C-alpha cells in the first residue's frame, strides 16, 4: 500500500497536543479561499511512501514526541483513507498518540471503514469552515453536510475532537454564525477544545508561485478584539 505525501514536519507544535511529527498528505478536493497550502491540492503530486516507511521516519523522533505524537494533515488526509488507517494502526502498535487533521468533507456514514479508522485515532482536529451550508459552499466549493455528520459520528463513537475554525473578516467572522456554530458544538459530547485560527496572508506567496489568483487579495488578518470575541463565543471548557 502506498500513500502520497507532500511533506513531513518533525517538531510540530500547533497541530495537536505536545510536540508532534506531522505528515502532510498530498491532494485535496476543497478549494478554501483562505487555504495557505495550495501546493498540497494536486492529486498527482507528492512522494510515494508505504505506511511502514512513514513509521520508520517517525521512530527517528520517538523520544521527542513521547508526550505528543503524530498528526496526519494535508491536503485532505481522508482522501487516502486506507493508507492513514494502516499508518495509525502501526503507530498505535508503537504506543504513539495519533491525531487526524481533517475537514471531514469525504465522510460517508455508510462506509464501514470509518469505524476501523477511529479505532486507531486518538484525536480528530476537525476544521469546520462555516456552519452555514451556503457560506460553506462559497468558501470551499463544497457542502458542509459531511463535515457536520462526521462530527456527530465522532461524538457518538466517543472520539475526542478539537474543533478548528479559521477566522476571516467578512467571511467567517460574524457573531450570528459563531453563535450558531457554538450551538452545534454544544450538541457534541466529545469536544475537548475549540481553536480559533486567525486568517493570515502567509500563503499568498505560494499562489503567486503556482500561478493561481489569490482569492482573498487585500483581506487583512482579523483584529485582536475580533479574535478575542470569537474565542469568547466559542469557548468550551478546556479538558484536554
Ligand atoms: S481543506 Fe485544507 S488543504 Fe484543502 S483547501 Fe481547505 S484549507 Fe486547503
């Protein structure tokens, strides 16, 4: 079995608890306007690895990630479903904490393989791009139905969730939507944390390099007060 990987980060500190080895998978069906990794979109790119080869890379850093673990991010990792399931299975055999950073866009409740995946997944960092379906389509080109159902599925099956929400002025930073999102989150039983990720412009240079138009040209990062406001609205008791 092979997976297509964009890159590795050996000492990640922002994608889950502790110091983490982060695997960025290649390929994403979404086109989030604020995406800062457009170089991960192409399904034909990336370097081929077997799950065993990735574990071998991870084990070089085992002593550093003792209190952290491995996060698989992207791109959209769920597109390479069987690969990440096998990778997580092998990592659990090594006693390593596993986290999946996903938009949940490909989730399908009738696909039994999700039950197998969550058996080996300690934490899901679930990106909810927007609680309103139309707005979600405007931002990503896709419905949010699968994402929200994935959140319910994780909650029903006792899988820990950190919700992530990117805050972008005039796009996601709206009190009504934030309150609506909070109501949804409050209906889930396993949310341990909500992370507000303020939009930044560091990805713009990648669009230029790839010859893509930058969809958020001129949009500035949100003001500190707006970030605090979103944190206040969405805060859940931090029991990580
Ligand atoms: S889901 Fe992630 S990688 Fe894919 S377009 Fe959105 S932000 Fe980028």
